C-alpha cells in the first residue's frame, strides 16, 4: 500500500531521466520483464505499476495493474491487448510472411535476372523495409492507437490513415478470393489424378498453345472471358462457396479481436514452415534441381544497372512486409508499453527475407527439374508469368512429380491457404480496429461479422468470368498507387512534421535506448527519397493498364484515376476539419500551423505514464530554447539531435 501512497510523486517523475532516492532498477518506463524480479533487486512497486499501466495482456498478473488504470485511466483499460508477447510476434510473422514471399518473390526474381534481383532486394530491405517496419511498430506501441488515431501526433495528416484504410479494404476483398481459389485447388488435390494434369486434349484444341494447368485455371476454374466489354458475368458457385468458407474462417479467428487471433497466430505463423521444409527436401532431390538453384543464386551483374530491377526490389519489399498500410501500427498498438519491439522488428524483417530466399530455392529447384525434363537449359522458358502463377506454374510442376503428386499438392495449397489467411486476418483486423477506435460502444463481433459480409459480397465480383479484369484494375488504381503515394506522405509526416528527433526521444522514453544513425538517416532522408524516386519512375513509365492483351475502355481508366484521387484525396479531405477545430481566435495560417502540432493527450495511453512523458517533453523543450534557430540547424538537429 505504501507504493500507492507514493504514486503521486512517481507519477510526475520519469525514471528514464530523473534520479530518485527510491527509484527502481528499471530505467525503462513501461518495462515489465520477469528477469527484474530474479536478479536480486526487487523493483519499486510504484514505479513498476505506473510504468506498466497500459499492460492488460503483458507478462504481469491482473492484480499487479496500477490503481490509476482502474480509475481515470479508462483509455488503457478499454483497449484490448495480446495474451502474451509472443502472440504479437507470431501475428506479425503471419501478417508479413505471406503469398508475396512464396509466390511473388521467386517469379519477380525470375523476371529480373535471378541472382541479380537478390542483391538489390537485400539492399532495399536494409534501406526501406527494416527502418519503416520498426518505425510503424514504435508509433503503434507508443500511442496505443490504430492506423487512423495514431495521427494525433499531427491531426492535419489524419487523412493518410483513412486513405490507407481504403487501400487495405480493397486488398482485403480480393485477397480473400485468392484464398477461395487456393481452397478450390486444395479440394481438387484429393482426386486420384490431379484434374489439371489431363486437360491436355482440350488445351491442344485451343488456338493458342497452353499447358493443361493453364487451361484448367483459365477455362475450368475462372471461366475467363476474353474481354469485359459486355459485362463481367456471374460468380462461380463453387468459388462462391469457397469464398464463404474463407470468410467464415477469417471471421472466426477475429471474433474476439486479438484475444482470439493471437491464439491462432501460432499455427498461422509456424505451419507454413513445416510444409516448406518438406517441399525443400523434395525439390532438392529432383534431377536438375541444382541447376535451377544456381540460376537463382548466381548474380547477373549487368542487371544491377537496370532501373526496373531496383523498382521491382522496392515494390517487393514494400508489399511483402505490408508496410505503410496501417497493419503494423494496428498490431503493435495492442502491445504493452515497454515491449521490446526493436528485437521483434529485426526478427520479422529477417525472417521475411529468409522465407523469400527459402521459397526461391524451392521454386527454382522445381524449375530446374522442369528444364531437365524438357531437355533445355533455359530456366526462364519453362514457366508462365502473370497473376495466375500460383495456380498454373506450381500445379503444373507438381503434376509432373513421379511419386505421390497428390500429397505434395495438398501440402502446397494448404500452405498457401494458411499463409493467405494469416495476412488476411491482419488486414481485416486493421479495418476492425479503425472502426472500434471510432465507435467504441460497438461489440467487436458485430464489426467482424459486418466486415465479413461486406467483404464476401464485394469478393463475388472477382470470381466472375471477368473478375480478374476487375482485380487487376482495383489492385493498381485502388491499392498499389494509393499506397505508394500515401507512404511518401506518411514518411514525411513522421520524419519531418512530427520529426525524427521527437520519434527518437519517444523511443528513449519507452525503451530506454538511443536510436542509431542508421535509423535516423533512413527515416529522415534515404527512405523518403527512395519512395519518391519510385513514384516518379512509376509515373514516367506509366502506360494504360492492361490485363493480358486486353485494353480497358476509356471510361474504366477515368474510374480508376478517380479511385486513386479519392484515396489520395483523403489527406486534403480530413485536413480541413482538423484546421477548423483549432481555436477560432487564431488567424488561418496560425490555425493551419496549430493543426500540425500533436494533440494535448498525444502519448502513452496510461494517464500516469502520459504525465511523466509530458514532463519529459517539457524538459527537452526547455533545453531547446538555447539552440540556434536557422533552417539548416533545424534540419541538422532533426536528424542528429
């Protein structure tokens, strides 16, 4: 009880920078590590309690929570949290390690020179992937806010969050249809003979030479049209059923928020690696596999001078890690305040890269075998590109296995399904969190059911004969382009509006560590410039979007750019009310400047920790009074201060 009597004193003292006679050995506000209880120095209960006020699901018990949280600290009380720290890590792995690693990465590498692509990919991972992933984790955990409310650090920029929610929503709807296709192939894999292995007769009758697997996917599964000038047609009943099953599974996992999705994350994160190891052993024992792996790992140095290779590397890292979509901010917002996200960010980004390289070895081993079977040394000639890679090239390769192709087909598509579900749960949870943050009185299951129903109905568009035309259109104009532009806004907002210096200050307050020059320079200069360069490159090489050889009607392109403008325009749309909410006695320019400043309650969710943080900020502002105010000094101070 003595610790609670002293709570008022400790509530205004940040042990990270102010010494105290009764200070504990924990110097990180919010830290809660079991090792502190076993190293012979028992921490001060008051400091520990105040520092862990936002921890409803960390490693501590409920009776160790501070009295303040149960009183006025309702913001920390109401927000859900992970059951334990490992669930956050597993959920991030399930989110980031997905179809982009197993399916997109190997063929992006194939199209860009094999080993020549791996080097730019690793460089971009270091300069873009790791810094942004860590940055988004920091903001989410520090503020305990979702991908929209996190912009309380600069209310005028809140439209970035809403635009990213729009892009995430579009991706969520069509991503679930990929799960439906995967589920259909999973069921078909139980036939005594794989059905895509004997469509050769029908394929041979078509005017264009196709493989059995391509004919099966295009004509049997998708029932694809040659154009959508006369409409997109009606959904396939079998895919509609598979889509319903996919959404039921997604909704079931999300039913109780992170409490239920966290439990499922163990299976979603770990099971795919079991299957990948089985496929790795099988792939490397195939004749000719070694030649395929060599092609994947052997650099073609002249390719490094091609801008397209670097463009492919940036986009692969960007979408593989799911950065700048709001998902990572959302997941980390459910963390306890002092959780070691520096470690987790490095684990996830490293594991994501390892998974991509592992998938590359598996796939190129299989491609080497296909080249061997076809008596050719040209690895690139034995596989088809395009959006149907996972449903044409992989099934075609598996069907040619001499021993038990059904077993490997079942494992492969089950792995794809689990990978996809893990990513889809993360994206749908982002939407749920935004709605829950805005309308806290609505029960979580009601939001989940609504998202599942709407997602299912919209998903029916993609499983029509013209569905892939629609998917291709919305993917570029509604997701890829919008996400790329908003990513630049996000990086500028965090790095220069809020400021790298402020962010590093927050890191030191929360984790007790100083941020290295590597992160500072990447956040402030390297990463925004790289993303801006990619945007310019995208616009410079832009050609009217096509699906295969089909050119959309002019009105469709107008719709596409309007969709892009609507997504990016959220920045301006939400900036207006942010300015109008400022004190009316200020001039317009003063109100705009004020809208760039953090809200008064910006910071940790727990009131006690927030008070200590505000004192910490005031201390830093007092020291800043004596600094020079030239523009160049401000730039230098933002990066290195």
